[in-house]
């Protein structure tokens, strides 16, 4: 089973590359935001707990997110693999994910980071903001803050996977197919 963590700041191209990986390898995309929305819509116990917290402006705790991921693993037992997008964001989350996967006799094969400089990210997000309607993609100051926060909070996660020999950083600037080719070489290398 091919389990990947696709890593990178907002605007690095994770969504674009995830779609190509899903198509090529038949992977299941696990985005924590999508999982939360699906559990809330389905009215599950975890979804109700998450909604109650979100309605109060409280971040959903790792234990709830891990529970949702476990639900998805159980639901998709025959899957070719999973792409984890937007998770883990902290070392504690990475450790919890490893423990969960171990319990299913699974593990993360690669953590692939799309590396893009702040100026390029800012321009990409401002461009995306013109069509996405997302207010957080239309304000340059907010974009810079998001990218900085990403760097501060998630850099240790790269170190965590690097210590396991699973981290691969690639240049996220260039042609989409070129970047995809680099990812495929890592996976199939």
C-alpha cells in the first residue's frame, strides 16, 4: 500500500499534484478539512463533537481528527493507498498518525514536500484569489502570515520524517508535469 504525506505551504501545488497522483496510483485523498465536513454532514459522533467545537471557534483536537482518519482507513480497507494532505501539521500529529497506521499494519512510505519561495507563493495565491473567491487568497498580508505560520509550525514535521528517511523535498516551481515527474521518480525510485 502506498501511503504519502504531501507537504507544502498554501499555494505550493498540493491540490494539483494530489489529483495527478490519485489518477495514476488510485489513491484515496485524505484532506482533514474534507474529512471534518463529511463527518459533520453524516452526523457521526465525531462529526457532532467537531461541529460543537468549531461553532465555539475551538480547534478540533488531534484525537478527533485521528478518529476520523481511522474511520476512513476502516471504510477503505482495500485501497491502493492514501495521500494525506494538510495533516500532519505537528510532530505530535505525525506520531499519532504513525501509531494509528501501525495498528493497521501500515506506514507512511514517503513525505514529499513541494518547496516554493514566499514571493512565488504570494503571487500564486493572489492569482488564485481572483477566481477562488476565498478572502484569505486576496489579501497579501494574510497570505504572508499564513506562509510564515506554515513555516514555523510545520518545519519540525519535515525533520520528523527526515529522521525516518522518508522526507523528500522537491522544487515546486516549474511545469506541472515536470514536478509530477519528480514525485513519480521518488515513489518508483
